[in-house]
């Protein structure tokens, strides 16, 4: 039953994680290139290398932030309720 309560929290964590990941990526891109705006795949004035590098870095940052936010939310839920919100068969290792 408690796991059902986690679903809205998980959605909230996902939204907040996306916002955080976007801010982190923007900061990383600016530090790496000095350019405030990362290229889009359809930017005509940007080369393949720059577009693919931006996509790679963005994917890595988003994956890292999402995993950290999801894991932190699940650990906090367990601390508050005593129940892990994920699959019972998974081992937490914490």
C-alpha cells in the first residue's frame, strides 16, 4: 500500500530531476565551450561534432541526475516509511 503513495512522489522527483539536470547541463556546456546555448540537431550553423558532443554530454548528465534523484527519493521514502518503493526482489545494497 505504501508503494502506491510513492508514485506521486516519484513523479515529482522526476520533474524536479529534469529541471536540475537541465540546469547542470547548461552549466557544464557553458564551462566546456563558453557558449551559453548548446546546439540542437537541426542547427544549420553547427557541425556534426559539436551537435553529437552536446547530445552525448546531455544524455550523460540527465542519466546521472535522474539516477541520483530517483535513488535519493527511494532511500528517503524507505527512511520515512521503512519500506523500499521498488521491486521487492531487488537488493538495495545501502
